[in-house]
């Protein structure tokens, strides 16, 4: 799991002390800092003092219940991954909350230890993938804005504009992450050297329709971004497993989709 050098803190919120002890014991050998709270109110107080990547909360608690608690978490700490624990009787309510996008996963009680550990690992991986996606997007948008400023500041000088466009591509090619940009008409409008290396493709794919030149796995990612707004997942590209991050954003003053690929 990639952690980007960040210490991992998990907050467990449940009014049953034995549940909190069981989760702490389960994760004893993992490199996590475990915080516990006996109520949603106590959990919110802890979140104001500590940086938390993952929250595991019971559904039925006195005071504010688990969904209400996690709704507050989502409002004030939206990047935190949220998991709900609950008895089977609450399944319908929890599935409704999942469909509304308020929680990452529902885990029934009593849980299977191995399944809970896998769910926690996957949730943390999702957190760091989303964080990496955000950082890459912010950095690229910053570079785009600076290059566009330079280009349009000297828009009467064609030679300079050509040189700036080359500089733009050089910046993209220097980034050790595969980058693929698609406009809203499903036309490829940019890619970098790392993407061409990973996909074993040719730079001639620029201006081509995605369905003609991209494999099914990438087309599925593009469709997922269109439906969800962003993605963070693992897929095989040219026989190699890699992380794929994607989102909708402005590319060269056009609305489009940007995908990042890295191993």
C-alpha cells in the first residue's frame, strides 16, 4: 500500500467497548495509530485534534447514530474514508446510505477478521489514490495556467507560441506518470512519453477517437469518469498492473477527462 510517507490514523467509533477492543486487537500488528471513541460526539471532538484517514463507525449508537456522525464527517472532513459496522437488521438502511455516496463500505456484524482487514487496506489505498490524484491534478493545472499565460501574453509571436507548446509537452514528458487527456467528444487531445511507453502506443493517437485506438480497459475508465466524476482504481495496462486516477477538468481551455497511470 502506498502511504506517501504519511502516518496512518484510524478512528473507531462504537458504544460497545468490546467492539473497540476487538478492532484494536485485530490491527495490533499493523502500522496504524488507532483512536477510539464511545460515541459520535466524542468522535467529532477527536477529529478536531487529529488527522484521520479512515473512520470505522457503528450504525446504532446513543445520541447521533453512525450515519448522522459520518454525514458530519463528510461535511467537515470530506477526504476521510468512512466505513459503517452494523447488524444484519440494518442492511437496507446502510445500503441506502452507500448508494447516496455517504460511506465507502458497509461491514455487517459479526465480521470476519480477514475480510475486515482487507476492507481496511482497500479503503486506505483508495484514500491515498484520491490524494495522489488531487495533488497531480493541482500540479498539472498550475503548469497549464502558467503556460497559457505565457502563450497568450505573446500571442502575436507564432514562433514563441510554437516554442511554448513544445515546452508544455516537454513538461508533460518529464513527469514520471502516464498522462492521457480526452475531450468531451472522445477525441484524444494529449498524452505524454510515459503513457506511450506504458501503453506501447504511438504519438499518432493524438486527435484520434478513443474507441479506435484505446483498449477496452481504458474505455471503461473513461466511461466511469463520465458517470462518477472521478475514479481511483487498479487495472492491467499492456499486461502490467498499475494504478489509474481520473477526473473531469479543463484541458487546454476545453472541458475533458484527464487520466493518470503509474505503477
